[in-house]
C-alpha cells in the first residue's frame, strides 16, 4: 500500500491478510474493502468526499474492519474482487471498488464510487452510510442464509469455470473467425474503435486486425486505419507531449479521463509503430515518436533501472485534468501573440471549452486533417505543418512550467515487460537507437533487481524486498521482453533467462489440462485469492495468451519442442468456451492461435555489423512489419551469438545473407536489401493464402 493511499483520512485501513479476516470474525464485524489506485481520479474524490466525512469515519471505525488495496500492487486480488458475484447486489466494477465481505470471505455487496449520502450531483440514490448500515442490519438478521448463498455462488462459479474448460480441442481458424466476427460487430463505423462510451482502446483487437491487414484483408486494415486516426486526432491523445490518456468518456475520443498508464502507452506505441511500417502514414509515425518521447521523459528514471507505472490525472480532489487542459485566455498567453488564430482553429479552442464539469476548459484535439486545415486556411501543407509544430512547442513549454500530476515510480515487472517490448519495436520500426538502449538497460536492471534465486520475477520490490513473486502476468510479459531482447542482441543470456521463466510457468502455473492459472496454487482460507484462469483481454492482452505465444516462440529459438507443445495445449484448453459474443475480449488468444497455426516467422541476418551489406539487411528487416515475427542479427565472430546460431540451425557464410522463414521452411537466401524486400513480399503473399 503506497503512502499516498494511506493518508488524507482518519480511517484505520488494514492490509488484506488472514489476520485481518480473523479479527473481523473475532470482533463480529463485516469487512469493508476499498480497492483503488494512485492514478484514479474518482478514488481521490471518494477519499476526500466520503472517507474524510466525520460520520463515515465514525461508522467505519466503530462497526467495520476496513481494508485498503492498491490495485496496481495487488492486481490478482483486485481481479478476483472485480469478478466476484455478491450475495446481495452489485453496481458493476471499476475503481474505486467498494466491497463489503463477511469474515468468512463471502462477498456481500459490490459497488464503485459512493458519496457519504444520497447526492444528485453524483447520481447516487444512496450513500455509503446508508449502504453500510443496511448491509450490517441485513447480515445480522440473515447470517445463515448469507453463508449458504455465498457457498452456492462459489460452487456455481467453480462449476461454470470447470464447464468452460471441460471440452478442450485443437484451436482452429474457424474459432479465430468467431473472434473476428465479434470484433467486427463492435466496430464504431463513425468514430472508430469498438463499442460506445466510455471508450477504451482495445489494442489487442486492433493488433489482430493489423495482422489481417498485412495478410491482405482490406476490411480489417480499414478498421485499424480509421480507429488509429480517430484516436490520434482526439483529446484522448496528448496533442502536445505525446502519449495517451486511459480512456475517452465520449464515443468521439474527445474528452478523456486524464491519467496516463504504462500499459496503454506500451501497447499503443508498438501498434502505431507497426501501423506506420505497414501503411506509411506520417500521422502514425508522428504519434509513435511523440509517445516514445513521453515514455522516456516521464516513465523512465535517469538511472534507467526500469519504467514507472503511471501518471496521475490530477493535482488534487478539486482538479479534473487541469494540467492537460486550457482556457482560451491561457492558450493565447502561451502563444505570445504568434499564430493565435491558426492554433486555436487547429486545436479547436474557444471560450466555451469542452468539459461540462469545468466550463471554459478546452481539451486540445485536431478535428481536421492537415490537408483539410490547409485548404480551409488557403496555405500550403508544409507551411501549416511548420507553424503548427512551432506553436505546439510553445504550448508544451508553457505547460511544462505548471505543477505536473504525480508519477507512480513503482517498477512493476509486467508493465516493464510491456514497455521493453514496445521500445524494442519502436527501435526496429522507427530507427530509434535510444529506445533500444533504454529497453536493454531496464531489462538488465530488472534481471538483477526483481528476480529470486530461481530466476522467477516478483511483481515489484519495496523496502521489505521482493513482493508477490511468481504471478503469471509478470512471467509472461518478461518472457516476451526476454525473447525480443534475444532477437535484438542474439545474446544467449537473455535466452537462458527466458528458459528459466518458461520452466517455472510449466511447473507452477499450468493445470493438468494445460491451462494457465494466474497465481501459484497453495493458499487457503478467507483471505486466500483463488487462482483464476483468465484469457480475456482487459485492457491489454491477457497474460495467458502472451505466455502461450511466448512458449511457442521459445520452442523455435531453442529447438525444444516441449515449450511449443505446452503453448498449444494452453490455447486448446479454452476452445470449449470460444463464441462470437466474446469477440474483442479474446483477440489476444486469437493472435496466439494464429501464431500456433501458421508457425513462427523469422528473418535471420548473418554477418558482421561492420559490413555495410549486413547492416542494410538488418535495417530493412527491422523496419518491415511482419506479424509475430522476429528479426535476428547474428555476428558469427561473437562467441555469445554462436549458441543461437546453433539453435536455429544456420551456418556462417563468407558473405552476409538473410534467411526469411516460416514454420521452419526458408525461402532462398537474400544477399541484398532488394532481394530481402522480394523475400518479404513472398512471405506476405504466403500469409494471405
């Protein structure tokens, strides 16, 4: 639990632990659980409005045992509570999550934000005081019925889970088609993206569609292009500094919730970089570059020992994105009399503003394309681009002089795996060597700082040492990062670390039917968090799909087929539950299934970096988007590259060459960048078959 989440109220929050639930049973009290995060706007509001209310404080301290959870540090526990089915009622999930439980661990009630009392300003017909008072009275009158209902819910959930995994069979392309049909059905043809407001990015679905676009499916590529352009022009994208806010409150991607998350920006950095490679659209390159710049400036410490977790939306309870938004007067002042009308038109700034709760504050967005704006203003596109960029820099400099929202400087293994992978993708597609250097520096630090003696990653480290060692999400995303680093450097030490992780996943996180669980088994009791089999993407790819694909890739890089067999078996374990209604939520699973069905795609360049032909081959291969593919550059003069050369089965040649392979079958070697371009075109045509 972070210091920021412990302060600002008088409630004595306890940690989630067996002792806490034992205390609740001993004192004959219910347990009030608050799960939130340092970046969460409404968590801050509830802290200030509700948990500092004197009547709430008296009620909770006298009649309840109160528990506070930092959902970023205890993500599996938060996921368990979000999925839980309460005995009485539920108002959905999200943050802050407000849960009332019995001392035996039964979930009685679940809600999100609650003011102290009924309050029309928040659309609340009941407040926390009324809810807690009513629940306590109900519990004291109906203990036996509540306990019986809680056990029935547990058995029902266990039965549903068992049924979902009871019909494993080989995953098929038809099932991938079901997922795609669900994605197409959710597509917003007007604004791009999927579903209605509030609108989240759903990058796994867009990644799957981008792969389909690479294979020659125009419908899928059109959806990706439309969605990425709409997101990039909206206020959900930080038009000045780069990087994306967590989601849009409207369907148009206009007004966001302003927190910025490592996981969103990792996924979107890689997606925009790959989309730039495939489509050549300058907007996608610009967004990727600026997002990378924001990641390096805000989420990476000067010591490069890992990436941070998030940036808050606000400076305090009365704030709502003020750091990121502008009044028309402040906007004009920042420009200093230069191109005020042009910039106001470009970013759609006026005196009325965009935010209902904050009249007069503008969320910068670009409703017109560069070409449309240039035609409207009757100037050339290059001149407009130059003047807009100059104005953007002036506005950014003015914003940097404001007090900035806090950054959560915790280094989490799973988030770092995502950002290391994304930065290596940005290095490849955009030619940014600084992104590669940062990624490898962070990876080396985590290998030293966040592993136990078995080579297994903890979720994070604090003053007490390693915390929450062994969760699937941390192992899966770090496995992905290690495999990408292996391809980027050809150094066997990264491959050896990946093998250790894979062996742990197979030994400790794999069920008898091949499915992955999110935690090691073993803990029991009311405070125990039961392991879950979670395949759905929310909001990034599920750890299970990342682990399965990582194992399949590892089998190719090591020649050890047991890893690939385990990855495919895990994918097959879900086939009994796949249906069209899951749609976009199983896009990560569908990506991994496609990888398993088609086999790995690799480009292996063999030659010394000093040779210009070898450099040209490597550079061209890295710039080219190949879905799920690795580009491996091996220097036969380096001893630490020889193990990977042997695993892949290639031999050094007296001149540089590149092998383009799919499922172990290779095209004719390429000896120049032009020949490599031809081979990659052949690979793409084969992917469309």
